[in-house]
């Protein structure tokens, strides 16, 4: 079957996919008094705790906003990859009873997490934005591209994880370990470069470092040692080789820095998204017909 035929088949099952997404969302919050609030609680608590800890380590402006802009996309990616890994195995009974394009199951998992992710980010920024230093800007117009890139990566890697888990059930546990390691290797809870808080008015009034400052707050500001950041300059290049770095920067730049991603970050994210989706779907479709015999 050609790629266009497979895509057309998925499109014909779009109602089934939407029903799966709606059903999963209903089941997740069934008999829950707080409902959707539970999706906000995890990144919110992480942001609060990490802000309290890292504000003592990094002299960084609006660190809570930086953490929020990274933690919510990461939560979507991690939940999607973990959910996709078991999506085919969990649907074994349904697959044996009735024909479905197998991609329906990882795709509905990623879409369900995407809905939660987008709503969580919008609600948290809307509710806490002015408290943690968020200021809307024209750079936010890039966010649909950011969402699309992260969605493609999650679906591509999730499709491969779904196939591998059918044959090797221990893969789900290995994915958990992999995600933990990747979380700390990606600048999500720590910055590569520190954005130091603005100087006091007395210091800001003079260009450069003044020869003499009468204001004690301004003098204290200039007595502070320069903050390099947690990652020394000579190692930052290796952190930027991490493909997820460019993806997370697609959210850090417009939300935290009020600027568009750099050309290299955007091109790297687009390339990684295209390769992940292409390779992931190719692997999935190659193994799709034999999956039922391995369940």
C-alpha cells in the first residue's frame, strides 16, 4: 500500500480517532471532582518547587516563566511517548475483533495529550502569566509551528515505541529510564544562558558600568560576579546537539525571551520533526501487518 493510500485510510477513520480521543479524555477525568485541574497540577507543582530551589542557585529573571515554558511541552512529549509504547498492546482485544489501521491507536494517544497540553499551557499562562512575568508579544505567533513540530516528533517516536513494545514488553520500562536521562540532558529546568534581572534604576540610568555609583542598590548590583550559567561555554555546543534542545527552544524563545527562535533552532526543529515523523511512520507501516501475530 502506498503512503498516500495509507494516509487516505487514516483520514477515513478520522471519526474513530476523534471518538477514541474524546473517550480517553472522559475516562481520565471520570468521577474526579477537580477534573481538568489535575492536568495543571503536575507542571504547576514542579514549577513552584523548582522555582524555590533554583531561584537560590541561578540569579535569573522570571525563572518560574522559564520553567513553565519548558515543563509543559516536556510533559506532553513524555506522556505521549509513554502512552504510545503501550497503545497497540492495550488495544489487543479490539484489534483481534475488528480491523483498524493500527496507527489509529498511537495517533489518538498523541492527539489526546496534545489537547491537554495546549489547554494546560494556555490556562497556566493566562492564570499565572502576569504573576510570573509573562508578557504577550508578536513572537507568540510562532507557537502553532512549535506545537506542530513537537506533535510530529512525539508521533514519529511514539509509533516506533509502539512497534518495539509489541515484540519486547520491557521496552516500556526502558523508555521510562530514557526519558529520565533525556530530561536532565535537555535545558528544561536549567538555562544554557542566564538572563540576569534588570539593574536598579540608578544603575540603568548610566550606559555601561559607571565609574562611581552613589546608590547602594546599584553598587551592590555591579559588585555581583558575572553569572555564566550552569553549563560552561565549552560544553554548550554538545548540549545543543540534543535534538530536543531546539524543540524546547521553540517554546522558551517566544514565551520567555519574547523573541522568535533563531534560524538555526527553527531549521533544526523542523528537520528533526520531519525525520522523526518520516522514519517513525515508515517503520510502523512496514511492521503493521505482522503486529497482530506478535500480540
